[in-house]
C-alpha cells in the first residue's frame, strides 16, 4: 500500500503513479496556449521531491534528451519520493531554436522567481516556479554553452550552502564552479526559496551529445541515491574533484586583436602553463598573435566560432594544482576522460563522430 503524498498542480498525481502532461504557462498572439511538457513520477513511498529542468534557454538541447530519458527510465515503484521533470521550460525559445524568448529577447534565466503581473518572461517563470519548483526539495537545472562556444561538463553551485554542496558533490562531476548564481537565474531563486539547486553545464547548443547525456543520467541517479529517493542505487565517486572557488585563479582569455582563430589545444582540455591555446592571424597570414596558457589548468569553456574581434572571449581557464593535473593526465593516458568528449571520441569541435 502506498504511503507517499499526492503531487498537486491544477490536478494531482497520487503516490504510485506516473503522469505525462502539458501545463499552460502563457498564450501566443493568437490566444493559443503555451504549454510546457511535464512528467511527474510520484513514488509509492514518501521521500524528497527532486525537479529536473531543461531548455530554460531554448536552444540548449542536451538536457532535453536527459529529461526524456529520465521520464521513461523510472517507475513509481522504485522511488521513495517524487521526480518532477520539466522537459522544456522555455517553449517559445525552443520552438524558435533560440536562447531567449523571441520578439523581446527576454532571458527566462534572469526572470525567476518571476511575477504574476509582470512581462512575459516573468509571468512564465512565476507560473512554473509557484506550481512546480517550490513544491520540491532539490533541483537539477540542465544547460549547455551558448551557440559558437562549448563548455566542459561541470556543475555550478553555491557550495557555501551545505545542502547545495552536498547536492553538487552527489552529482559526481569532476569540476564544480562555486558561486551564488546570477540574479533571476532558476538555481539562485530556487535556492533562495529553500530548494537547493545546481546547474549542470554540458557541451554545446543545438545538438545531442550522447556521452554527456549518459554521464548526466548517471549523475541524476547518484543524486537520487544520495537523498534516498532510490534506496538501492549507489552514489558515484568521480575519481577527483576540483571545486573552483570565486577567489581561485581563473581567467577569461580574450582576443587583443581581430582575425582568424586557430585552436591549438587538445584534444583534451588540460593545458600546461606556457602552452599555446590558440593563434589569431590576419587574412594575409602576415601577423600571428599567440595566446598561451598563463597557468596550468582546465579549459572550462572554449570559443568555436573561428572569427574574433578585440575583446572577444576565447576560452575560460581555471587553475589546477599539480597533483590534480597529474591525476587528469593519468586518466587521459588510460582513456578514462570520456566525460569531456563530444561524441565518445574527443572533446574538441571538428573532431566528432556522428
């Protein structure tokens, strides 16, 4: 006999049931509903409620596939608690395959917790936040880099908050960027409302990257194990951690000159101090500017567009101590660095297998 709680919205999902539905959060110009796809898997037994969200930026698709797989993977009989999956948060942006809500270019991830009487983005954010997010105990928000860039697989979390730190570590990514998050972001607003939430950054926009998706599914299962939602699952240990504090050594390396960018790093994102990361040349190849690593570290984010103007970000580099750098080097030699690869071959753009 079930002893869990019903999950209520404008309907209710009793304990022991799974429900797929579309929930109206706005209207189009024609008055047609804008509906977000939602799956609620309500366990037979009581326990924490965990939300997973994707496509808060409408062109960031890896998380959409993660949510699809989660919705199909778990059964209420397995769960001590509830899994709330919002497959696509920014439906207008998803339809247009662009980052922001179209027409007004409103960033939904700067609009939480939203207001019921404000602009389109804040109204949508408020409806989602009040109906689903605030009912949960923990949250995982899936993102990718924006177009023309790629990002290493990592977690962003306010590790000064003990429950957020526990959640981030349970997810099992090697790299955690510590910080409170931008004002209006889903993770910052949810955490402030008492729902510890982290952001998972994974790869590129506009595509599915199977290795990263599989790794994220493992991360979700590890979180569910940590908080007792999946009592028979195991919390994963990634082998090494690097928690990047806001005071730690890190840098966005930017172009000092315009031209054509030729990335020289790789195929793995570990670079040693003094190594060439990229060069920038003019169209006549008469001038070449070398961009070298100012310290040993990991390339967390990298420009993919081969054109640059002065001031354009080329890469985001975070420092590593020598012991961690050696550990990563060993993983690379042993072929165990798959979490940072694009499609099971290498992480760098242009060297993927379909």
